[in-house]
């Protein structure tokens, strides 16, 4: 434990805001003023939709058609069902534990909303959306879409019935996840039983954070409640995660930073102001395709 990575900040959920009429989210970065645009690179944005109950409706709630360029959107469903359509013709529905990983790259229109049959019944919604930046060499690649089902993740059974680690991207204890990423990214769901004591290790230069989805945990002996975010310093490799009092679910994120300029504006994340201007010109000229609202 001589190479323990220290905690830089433990962040409570910032005030919630609505994205469209279907996603009530807490933005942990970059909009909370607590860290720079580069601090969690290659992750640029994290919106966390803590549990909220939606009443039944015949008109699904969500976010209408909008563009993206220069990065990837990764939506993780913990409760509820989310549907997706984009201008390349890709579509899908993710349920509990599933992920949709959309590579906007050179430009795409998409919409996300509560799945129709789920909307008619209503229920609990809980989700995470991440924006994962792309390096300049891949910002203008063709768009892509990866529907990732929970049953397809790499699965590590922890010893002594401590729980499981679902590997969405990267690898843990030699078990790899199915997601393709353009730079090295580690993304896991640790589903831990009461009494678990687990070590994770990442290269020191990787930007690393945990988000507590369910339960309360100890991280390097510091207590962290439900819905709190833990940002780690880049001063070690190992992190200790314990669940002394109750079972827990923790989203684990770590990635190699992209050391390039970042110029974000609205739905675009590029390297220069001129590229942002070009993105708006291309969008206004219909180069992102067509998608009905």
C-alpha cells in the first residue's frame, strides 16, 4: 500500500438541472467550477441522473434532435430504459446495466428519450452520461455506435463472495470489456457485497474518479456516501475500496489524458475556435444528416 493514490476531492452532487424534459442531472464536470476542462481528460463531461421517479405518460420524455462533433457520448443505464436514434440510421434501447456508446466524431444528429412502453408505466430513472473526448487525429472520423449489453461485459468474480466487477472498457485482472475506445479508457461497475475490500490500480498519469451509485463506501479509509464523486490525485496507482456497512455499486473511471487544446462550445468539443465555427457551418448546411424530431 506504499503506492496509494490520494484523494484530491470528494464532491457532493451539484444542484440538479433538466436536460430536455426527461433527464434530471447533476453535472460533476466540467460545469461545476471545481476542476479545469482538462482535469478528467479524456473524460470531458459527466452528467449523473440520480434516482428520480417519473409518472406514467403517453408522450415519452427526453431530449429532441441535436448535433454533436468531436467526441463520444456514453450513456449508462442503472434504472429505467432509454431509447436512441441518430442520423446514421442507428437506434437502440438500453435497460438496466446496459450502455450505448456513440462516436459523434465528424458529426451526427441524435435524440434520446425514455423508451415508449416504459414511459407508459413510469418508474425510477437513474443514469450516467459521459462525454469522452477524441484526439485531433480522430475528431473527423466517421460516426459510430456501440450498443453494449450488460451480459456482454467482462465479468470478474471477486474472491470470498465480495461481489463482481463488470468491465465495460479496458481490463481488470486480465478480463477485458467490449467497448472500443480511441485512447486508453478504463470503465467498470463494481457491484460489491457488504464486507468487500478491493484494490484497484491504474497508471499514475491516468485521470481517475469514482462515482458512488448505490450504498456508501470507504475509499482509502475515507467515507463516501451515495451519489458522491471522488476525484483522485495523480500521485500513486492503488486505490482501496471497502463496503463495511452495506452493499454498493461504484462506477470507476480512469483514462490516459489527451494532451491537446480543448475548445468546447455547445454540443461540440474541438481543438480550435475555427473548428467550432466550421462545425456550426457544417451543421447549418445539413452536413450532419437528417433526423426527424
